[in-house]
C-alpha cells in the first residue's frame, strides 16, 4: 500500500479531535467497537479501509487479510462472525456483485458476533469505470440493514452502531459510503479503543445454519421480523433540522447530500426543515409520515437512483395524497452523475424562486468557451504494460480484437495504444473473447492482470480450455495489485499482515489447466515478446503469455531505498530523425518535444530502456556517468 | 470566520494531497472546523488532480462550490484553467499559479494546443480579483531544493503575504505533523523562503 495512514488512528486519548479520512474513520470505528477480524479485496473508493487495517493490524493484535476476491472476503468474515469474533469486510460497489451469492443467505442465517459490510459507491465514476451502480438496492434485495454516514465523524460513529445492532439482532449491517465520504477528511472526536476478541469458537447449530427448506422459509420470516424491529431504531436515528421553521416545503436527505443541502440553505439565506435519514434501510416510515404531513411539498435529495423518493411517494399515498414530491422523477434533480451544492441550489431556486447573488451561469458559459487540452491518466514512465502493448500492436496488427480487463492496463483504452476494445468487469476479457472467437473468424487477444486473474480470471480460462476456443491470453503480471495502491495478491508471496506466504505462480496454474503453449516473457525484452506473440497467434488452441515484470513504481521505490543507481536515457540528437515514434506512438511521459526536438526528462525517466528498442534509428542511449 | 475555501490543482505526483493535508491540520490547530475532498485511484496516474479544503466556524460540505474559492493553488498552469470556474470576481478569488507547464500527452499525440502562459493568465483574470503567476518550481530549484517542494514554497508565500487566514506557527506545527521527519528540515527551509518572498508591488 502506498497511502500514508494518519498516526492518530491508534490514539487512545478519549475526546481528542483529529483529522481522519472517511475510510480511516471507518477503521477507527471498528477499533473502538472491538473488531477482531477484517478482510477486503482492494477497490477504490474503498481501498484505504483495507490498507489502514493492513498498516495497523499487527500493532493492535487483530487479523486482516487481502482475500482473492470480494466473495471470498465476505465469506472469511462470515466464518469469523459465526465463531463469535467481530468482523468487518470492505469493498467497492462492484465487489457486492461478486459477493452477492453468499450475501443473500447471510441475512437469513445472520452472524453470532457483530458483522459489518462496508461498501463504497462511486457516483460520477471518479475511480470506477464501468457503471454508476447504486448499492442501496442490495440492502433491499438481501434485507441487510444499511447505515449511510455523511462525513468522517459519522463514518466512525455509524460503524460502532452497526456492530452493536448487528450483534444484538444477529443480522449483518451495511455501512455504505460514496466517494466524497470515503475520500473526505474531517474532524473526528475519538472514543477509547476497545480490545476485541480475536479467538472464538464455532458452535454447531442446525436450527441456525441448516438453510434447507422448510428451514429457509422459517429463517426468511424471522429475518423480516428483525427488519421491522430495526425499523423502530431507524425512527430514532433520523433527525429534523430547523424543525421549528414554519414552511410549506420540507427536505428529506441522506448521505453526503445532507451537506450540500445545509450549505445551499446558508448560501440562499433560507431556512427550511430538513429530515436527515441515517439508517436508510429499513426507512423510518412513521418519522417520514409525520414529517411530510406538515408540508405541501417536499424535496428529496439522494444521489443515483430515486430509491427514497419512491418509498416516500408510496408512504405519502396514505397520509398526504396531495403532497408534491420534487426529485428525480420530475427532473428537478439529475439521475446521472454525482451531486454537489450547485445541483441542490439549482433545484431549490426552481422551487422557491430564491437566487444566489452571483450568476454562476455567466461564469460557466465563459468557462465552457476555454479550450483546455485533455490530460488523461497515463501509464507511468517505465510501466511494463506499455512495453507489452507496444509489442502486441506490432505483432498482432490492428485487426486483432483486444479484450480488456480491470487494472492499470485499462489505460490502454486511450490513444495512442487503443489496446482495450472493450472493458467490462473483473475477468470478463476471457469470457467475451471466447464468445467472439466462437462466432467470428477474427483473431482475439485477452489482456488480464495478475490480481484480476486470481480474482475472477480462472473460471474464464478453464472454460476456454473446456469449450475449445483458441485466443491468446496475455497475463499482465506486474507482481502487485497496482491501480488501487499496491496491495499484495496471491502471486506476490506476502500477506496483508506483512507475513511471507507461498507465491502462487500463474504459469503453473495455466499449465495445470492443460494449456500447452505457455511462456513467461519479460515485457522489457520487446523483440522476444513480439516473436512469441506472433508464434502463439498461429496456434490452433489457446495459448498464454505471462508478461512478468514488477510495477515500475515499486522497482523505483526499492532502488531509492537501497540507494541503488538508476540509469537514465538520452536522445542522441545526431542520430535522431525527428520521426516522433518514441513520443507519438510509444507515448512515454518522460519523453517530450520542444520546437521539433525530442528529449528525455531525466527527472521522469525510470531507466527501463524500452525506448532504445522502440526507436527505429537507434538514437536513444544510456547516459554514461 | 464563516468560511475560507481553497482549491488545489495539479498533476498526479506534485504533492497536491500533501498540501491539502497540511492546510487542514493547520486549520484544526487554529481551532476551525475543517473538511477536505480528494480523489484516488484512476485519476492519480498522471491525470489532473484537484483537492478542496474548506475551514471556518462550521463546515458541512467537503466541496468548494463553483465561484466560491477564496484562493486557488495551481501547481500547473493548465490545471489553473481546468479549475478556473471555482473562482469569481464576486468572491475576490486569488489564483496562485506555478508557472511551470507539464505538457500533457494530448498535445503531441492528439495535437491539442497548450495555450501560452500570458493567455492563461488573461483568462484567469475573468474569474478572479488577482492572479499571481510565478515559476515557483524554478525558484525552488535555484535555491537548491527539490521541485517536489513547490507546494510547500507556495504555502509559505500565501501565509507570509497574508493571503490565507492561518498563522505561521499553526502551519509549521501542521507541517511537522504531516511530513516525514527525514524531510522536515528541507520542508521548513523552503516554507521560510516562500514566507519571506513578498508580492512585488507595482
């Protein structure tokens, strides 16, 4: 992990005010609640929860692991809670899709010790590419209660509440954040740390763990009863702000949007009653009914899907049939993208006629007229993926279909690489290229990372062997889970506790699947990579290249720490023909052009030397000294 | 004080988040409520980064609203443009731009145009009451510092010239809390250089 953890996370000064990242506050809450076991599969915006546990687990004497995927991470946490040790599992929103198969029966059975499932949604897709999934639907589908903190203080407090309620009602709890809560820093007032139980005992109990009909239906009924009891608590966890204000309009809000609403009221200089929901599944029906009865209209502010809005509309039918509900369904608020104060102000201005003293539109119009060159995220200088993409494009040609997957190599979607013709979900590259290969005569290559291979790539590859297609699979093995901040995976030989473990070799796995054509190639050896790709593309059955080379950021960090010499490269201006291949087509961020002259920025060059093999005129050389 | 809103813009690796953390800790030390917002993951790989810090008596939102920034630190001129809509004449926004361009790959690869610095500063005037444009990275390099300390110099400069309502002692304390011990000396030294450089009068 590369993020620095706030040192105050382990402070035992009760009442002390410290600044914590939302995700750190989640961990702090778990530590105050006496957690004994934590697990995750890294995924931004939830990554720092696992990374913080990884940094402190040994010190505080609890167990933490990076599991192979979110389903496994959920299951190991279940095992702990079934055995009486409090557990927390964290994941990004898409992780819940992976874990869903075990999630559904979990609410029927329930844990013995408190169990919290922390999930981070990402409205606006700041760190997730594929969809603006709203995980709140999972709470409703699985009947797992959900708490939604709106800032770091609530992150800490709600995790503690979730543990206690989970243990009391024997049902797991979701704590759901969004990017702006997970990646917000704010002041958190600390309570004492609690030394939690780390050793438990699994008590066999067939009345609980036997989920076979008719038991399943009995457990289903018991679970629904629990939800109704928890609804009583939800009633007490909702608060009305500006409750004494006389108004025809009220606002109902949850999560980070609460902050935008409060700021909007200040900036528009109006006071309106605001009902803030915290335990958002099950919703506090009585509290909502009491609130909406007082108004002619309410504005419902929630990011993504109109979930609360629909539930409020249904409640209004009985108690306040004439109530006008402003929200997404009548386009007062957008269904797409994340919210901010501007969006809330726009809606409030439309409803109340109140305006800001400043014309945002005028400025926005001016801003939109500015031509700003795009700055897309790029593969780092010396990234082995760039070398692999370069070799693949030369060897395979542009008519080959490139299946993409999830990891740093997703950046291959951008020019000049264009080596990700589609990207869907963890491990999906293999299934999709198999399907394409079955119904077309096109050549197909799937790119998949090492962590992604362990996470969800193995079933797809087994299927390729089983059902006989012949794609080339290139495993981009950079010896780490890169994009999410350098977490270890099963191929690395180190656990989340920092202990040594077996290093599972991908080449051995794929050979065991019965694949004959398997080669481990160093991406920095461009010619060899080109040769092997060409050879394997001619094969009449599936082939696998493990493109193995450590993430350059890790290499550089290690070299710096060891005071090892880092060689730099330069362009011999006498040999350079100014063709621009190194910059326009290889696109290393350390290479730049000024007035038609190409050069290498010594501060950025990491000394990989791949550009010497890319230059058609052999004009790039190692700097002597 | 009701609120003070800061946007810090730059490119991944320029120390945007570190600067944000120091300001937040300083605000806490001085007794303010404080909220910040940052982004991780996909955006970090050489992409544009912008962080927000807000402090004051009571702060709800971690995000600065359009037009409401009091100061915008741009560690790279293009990123000043990209965040210019956080500034406005009404809120007397100050842009502090490190005049040290990092050319994005879209310029050579897809032939997009990097506007001249003079033009950038002209545009920023429409969104502010003052634009301070200095090649801070070059100053830091000339003083023998590593250019990753550009952020610290800029912080020293705004504190020294009273462009931010934070006292020096609280900021120094925050630097001590945030920066690894090994680099503390060089950070303080560069901070002081910025602190003592006065805005040229004209």
